[in-house]
């Protein structure tokens, strides 16, 4: 399996995030990097799950299924995976355990 499908992620320091919410969008300012990012409701929920505790993609998908009360479509699962990749590139999350290749 690919790195993002097995790794466990955490948010490095949520105290450094400043949030603003407008209608259907969120804006996050990362005081560590000085970068501002806009995200939709789904991306905000994914980040909130990781803020609560370190978790893998599978953990996130299960929590979102519980929140939504139904199984997630393959397309939505892919969107969540893409969101994780973007969060990692932006430095909003980091891996705390990487796959060993034996998993």
C-alpha cells in the first residue's frame, strides 16, 4: 500500500493556527509558516479529526462514516486522501509513524 494509506498523521501544533469561518469556507492562518489556506467544510472536518488525535487514513474514513451515518463513496474516499496529501505538503500535518513495508 502507498505511504498515505498506511501512515499515521498528527497536527504538529494546533495552538499556532488561527481560524476564520465564512459561510461555506474556512481560512486557516499558520503562524509558524505565515501561510494562509482556504478549505471547505470536508477539509476542515478532516483536519479537526487529526487535531483530536493522531490517526491514519482508515481512522479518518471510519470517523467520517460515523459522522455522516453512511458508508463513504470511493470518490469521497479519494478526495479525503488527496486532502491528506495537500495537508502534508502545506505542513499542516506530519507523519508520526510511517509504514514499514511489512504491513
